[in-house]
C-alpha cells in the first residue's frame, strides 16, 4: 500500500454535492482531495439522465431557496469558465389539485407560490383554462391549478459535475477515482480515510457518498437513510406534438395520492423524445444490489398510468429507459450536519430525490463551513437532531 497522502479536506463521493464542494474548496486555496469509487460523472448513483429539473421557488420548504438561487449563479459562472451549456431556463410549471402532497409537503402548488413570494421570485398562478391555452401539451382537468416560474428549467447533470471537477483540478484539487472508501475515522484533530488503494489523512472530511453513506458510516445513518430505485423513461413524440425545446419542465400531481404524480422535460434541441418519470418510495434497495435494467413492461406501465390522456402528442413508444437511486430521509429533507460522534466529519446527504438543483449552492456553503467555521446559508433545518 502506498504511503498516506495528506490534505486539508477530503471529499468522499464526487456526485452533485461532492463535486460542487471540491470545486469551491479548491477555489478557496484549500488543499483538497476528492475520492470516488467510480469515475464521475457516471450513471451508477443519483446524478445522471441528461437533465434534472431546477426551480428556485421550491415547495419543499423556504429554507432551500437560498441554495438553489446560489446554484443558478454558480452554474452561470461555470458556463463562462468552461464554455459548457449547463442551465436552460425554459420555465417550470408546477401543477396539482387542491390539497395534494409532494415530497412530504401538503398543498404543494401553493407552497411553491408562497416560497416564490417570500423570495421575490417571478411567478404566475394559472387556472386550468390558462394552462390549456398557453401549454396545450398538458391535458389538465378543470380543477387543476398551476404555478409557473419563468426562471425555472433544467440543468445537465453530467455536464455540471464534469465542469465542477474541471474547475477543482484547475485550482489544484487532487482526484482519486476508482477507489472504494472502506472506513472514515476521526483520530485526534484529524480524519483518516482508508480506501482500496491507500490512506488519506486530512484535517476534515466531507462525506457526500449518497446511497453508500449508510453502509459506510453506520449508525445512525444506516437507520435514517433508505435507498429507493427510480426509473426514467424517454417516449417518442408524435410528429404534431405541441412539445418543443421551449416547453417548460413540469411537476404534475394529477391525483390526490402521493403516487399520482409525474414530472418531465421538453425535448432537447434536435431530439424527438420527451423524458418523464414518477417516484416510488415503497420498495427499498441498496446501492450495490439495485436492479439497473429497466424492463419494457415498466415503461408500458408508466405510459398507461401517468402519461396517456395527459401529455398530448406523446406516443407509447419508449425509446430509452434508465434506473437511478434516491437516498431518502424520513421527512424527505436533507442531512447537512456533523457526524454525531466525529465533529470533523461533515455529512452531506441524503438528497431525497430533489437535491441536484441545490447542489452547487450546498457545495459553496459546505466549503465555507469547513474552512471558516460558518456557513453563509443556515444549515439548522437539515440537522440530525430533527430526526431524533
């Protein structure tokens, strides 16, 4: 085994959160090393699939809005630095029926509007007839209401991660990919990270390993975090479909139950597919045992249950499907807190299915926390204490 390497901060897991944190640490002149068992960006975690929705007016809670607002600022800066297109503001339309719930939050459409008002985020409330007039691709019922945020849209997850890691390395960060972390231990005033290839010793560690956090850190994370398999579907559009690359992303609670729900994206430029998905939180899996193959009948069920009769001009022809994992807390909120038995290990997970839009802002705030002792954005709503 090679001699240990030394750093100020070790970042374990280089998905959305870890890559963003590593880039910000490197910008600050911190001697940082990032470690990942794969070679990010990759398709084995939660940060892939071509597109991820971003919306600054987040119905999951006003405490999240500062993160996503900062994320938009950071992605625009990354675009300037790297020449990559990362953020597309095509608008975001959140639709539902009255007291529906989403990600554990009741009356999600109006909760979205309340966050927009609190942070002066441009938005409009739309009745069903106005939704049909402006967005005929959505076949909404008369009791559907919507909140439209023109500054919402989507980001390209693989590109965002690659851009962050490029900037991290440009500013001197070290990356160790293809290394599996087997243990993280606080020893005195430092941390020892043991990997399949060696040892990294650092003053502090950020653990952003997503679905691998529970097995890696043990209690209480193995009890609090559950891993859920999710499936993304790409359906072919009919030639006369009203969808175009200027269509908004959408989150649509079309019934009263938590599973009466779908979300989706406009076709990418030059593409003829619409990407849609729903979420499930009943069946658990693990990061290492999750079924990666998507069966044709899964796409057929998705179309039959959620797409048919709702998305005009979308055919049942599934041309692609992919699986990913969500790592979820009991209340669907994040954990951003010190390990309860090791105050030099900061845990940044789980994203609970709505984390990518916040990732760049969280990386910025986490880097400030470990270097200065204070975060510019309040972490208290994401503490372990709230979960008992």
